[in-house]
């Protein structure tokens, strides 16, 4: 990202929960030494494009057994392409067509549809799909 080869997004909003983060439902299931994410994120600025080699999504999600409300939200790093170049399991479900602020796309992203299944996961049952950010296991945002 420092070299400008990747861009990033911040995936907080969901179709049913914009301002109300306590209501977000995207979940992160432990899988091997990483997590698999399942859920939908709405209004994601620069959510998908081909201007850069990769897009790194920072995604808010809940892990099993976490406390309710905002204290149960964790942050995950979810690259569109994994380190070996393979597609991760995040897809663009649609674009939001805006009246203004048209310099960047705005997208609805689906996580965990299963359309892309990284080989590392298939071969070893170990997921590389999402990594929790250091020191943010179940912390509030
Ligand atoms: C151009 C654009 C780009 C965006 N980019 C991103 C992005 O990159 N990533 C991302 O995660 N999200 C993004 N968003 C979403 C944005 O950050 C907000 O979360 C979202 O627009 C607000 O959610 P909502 O539309 O469901 O409105 P709501 O949360 O339903 O709010 C509707 C209205 O109710 C009011 N309201 C809400 N809660 C309360 C309350 N408790 N008390 C009183 N009034 C209240 C609000 O002020 C607002 O007027 C983007 C939105 C836009 C328009």
C-alpha cells in the first residue's frame, strides 16, 4: 500500500445496519490458523476496481461467543487476492450509483459465498481468507 500497488477499504456498514454498528451481523468463523468471513457489506468506497494489483479490505465482524453490541466486534484483514495471487472469497454483489462523489466506485460486497475457494483451504483445511488484526481479538472499535 505504501508503494501505491494496493488500495484499501473500510467495511463497516451492512444493508440493515449503517450508523448502528452494534447491529452488524457479519461473522468470522475460526478455520485453521485464520478465519472465514460470512456476511454482506454495503456502501463500501473503492470496494472493487482494477486500478491496483490488490484491494485490502478491513472488515468488522463478530467471532463466535463474543459479547453483544460494539464490544463484540473484531477487525479482520481480508485481501481480494491472497499472497500467492489466488482470489479470496469476497465478491462484488452490486454497485451503488451515486449522484455525486463519483471519483470512486461504491459497492456491495459479499463475503463467504464460496465462489472462490483458495487452494490452501481446499488442500489443508486451513483458511487464509482473513486474519484478525493484532491485539484486537474481541475489542471494541
Ligand atoms: C458515498 C458514501 C460512501 C460510503 N463509504 C462507506 C465505506 O467505505 N465503508 C462503510 O462501511 N460505509 C460507507 N458508507 C456508509 C456510511 O458510512 C454510513 O454508515 C451510512 O451511510 C449510514 O447508514 P444508513 O444509510 O443505514 O443510515 P442510518 O444509520 O439508518 O441513519 C439514517 C438517519 O438516521 C439518523 N440516525 C441514525 N442513528 C441515530 C440515532 N441513534 N439517533 C438519532 N438519529 C439517528 C442518521 O443521522 C440519519 O439521518 C458510505 C456512505 C456513502 C453515502
